[in-house]
C-alpha cells in the first residue's frame, strides 16, 4: 500500500480503490472490518484512532479498531458516536472538548468524525475516526469517508 495524505477527492479515490481490493473476495465481515480499520489507520494522516462500534440494542459495542484501548460500550444518544447513531447522520466535530457530552476515551483526541453504517434501513453501527489535531476533518473528508462507509456496508453481512 502507498501512503496518502487524504484531504482531496483524489486521495479518497485512491483509498477507496485500495479498500475495494482488500474487501473484494472476502466474505467474512469481521475480517473485512479488521482490514478496513487497519487500512484507514495506515492511509489517513493525523489520526489517533479508527474503528467500528456495533449496535447491540440501545448500545454501541466496540468492534475492530486501531489505536489505544477504547470505550467498550457507548449508549446511543451519548457522546459523538451515540449522537451519530441517534441522528442517523454523520457528525463532524472540529473540537471534541466543545461537544456537549463528549466521551473522552483518549485524552489526546481533539477532533472526530463519526459515520453511521446500515444494513438495509437498519442502523448497524458507526465508523469512528479521531484525531489529535483540532479541525482535522472537513467536508471533503466527510464526503470521502461517507463513500468509504457505503462500501464497507456491503461487507457487513457477506461481502462480494
């Protein structure tokens, strides 16, 4: 894999193609989520955590990730992950310390983006990415990561 400074559409196009190559041909969702977390960890600059939280009733439970140990369970509606799950929309937070109810799993995190994931119309969980840099994520990151999230959704049951 090549290193990419992701902030431009072309960068996210390259990340998407690399994830496509990793995910295609593997049908196990856990293996695909693990590889997706590892690839995003390697390819996205200025991040300190990337991973998945899986919906279990009214709680998001930690799934495959890269980074420091994380919060194991987050109630839907709490923190940035819980807010994204409750709202069913991407939540981009320039400064996590200014976000009401932020859950500080890693005190080094300063900004965050959380993208809901679906199987059909049902909320499956979220893709969570943290950065130690204020204002790390912008609208181009959101667009690129939402496209990546849609591809990952195709691997939540059986990938192909």
